[in-house]
């Protein structure tokens, strides 16, 4: 969704290839030629192939600089921009662990210790964003950039697990990002349908 949201913000022509979330498709020989692990996203641009959403973000912002969504070489905010683009994966890693525990792993195989640890680490990772956006609308003082897309998507994912009411800065920031047309365009159909979560685990201690 990060790459898709960015492409919509850039307003450049692209073709989106969707696959069912199913190993028959993601591990098919054809797709393994595109991404060796069979994961998404993957970008193919005039025969050039690139995976890892952070790298795709950097590539697209440099390839299409007209919307100033990147902070290019010599920009004073370049490294701060890179920090937030990649920090988004720190947030997403904890959320992804919770997706596994709640959606894919059967109750008898789940670990309440992992759930507790990952929930706490997710809350802490989001608290840093809360501080950053308390007094400014976006991560960078200069305004909206692709770093907000990267982190915004991670918050979108994390919002299934974290209590954003305890993080008013993050909550307000997420609400601002959700208003963007490109964010809405990148949402998958039926995204707000309740997921078939496995029941809440009982966490002791
Ligand atoms: N760090 C990578 C993560 C790639 C990744 O793990 N993507 C997930 C998205 S849900 C995926 O393809 N999962 C399917 C699988 O592992 O089979 C990125 O940001 O692109």
C-alpha cells in the first residue's frame, strides 16, 4: 500500500498487478522471477526491477521529483527523511508479528509472551512518532513527504493493534493522512470489513 499510495500522490501512470494472498500465486515460478522470496511490493520500471518498499520509495522520489516528496541529495532534511522512511519498517515489524499471532497462527500455537512483547514494542515505537507530530503536521518541518506515506501506512496497519487514543498526536496525524485523496485511492476494496481475527488471546502476568 505504501508504494501504491506514493504512486497515486506522484500522479504518474502505472499498472497495478494484484495477486490473491495465496502461495499458489506469490510463490509461482513466474512471480519468483520478479521477487525471489515471492513477497510484495515489487516495482518494475522499463525492465528495471526493485523490491523492498523503502528502496522503492527512494527510487520513485528520485525518478519523479516533480512533487517534492523526497528530500534529495544536498537537501538539509535528507537524512532525517531517510530515517523516517526506514523507521516505518520498525513500526511495521511489530505490527506484522501481531498479524501473524492474531490472523495466521492457530490459537494453540500462539505465544502470549510474543503478543505481550510485540504490543509493548509497537506502543513504544508509536510513542516516538507521537512526540514528533505533536507540534507539527508532518514528520518533517518542511511539510508532507514520502516519509509520511511510509510511516502513515505503518500506523494504518498498527491501528488494528495499538490504542491510538493513548497517543493523541499519532491519532490526529493519522486522521490528517486519511483525508488525502491518494491514501483513499490506495486502500484495498473492503479494507474496513472486520478481519477474521482469531479470538483475543488471554495474556497473563
Ligand atoms: N521489508 C519488506 C517487507 C516485504 C514483505 O514481507 N511483504 C509482505 C506484505 S504482507 C509479504 O509479501 N508477505 C507475503 C509472504 O511473506 O508470503 C518491504 O517493506 O517491502
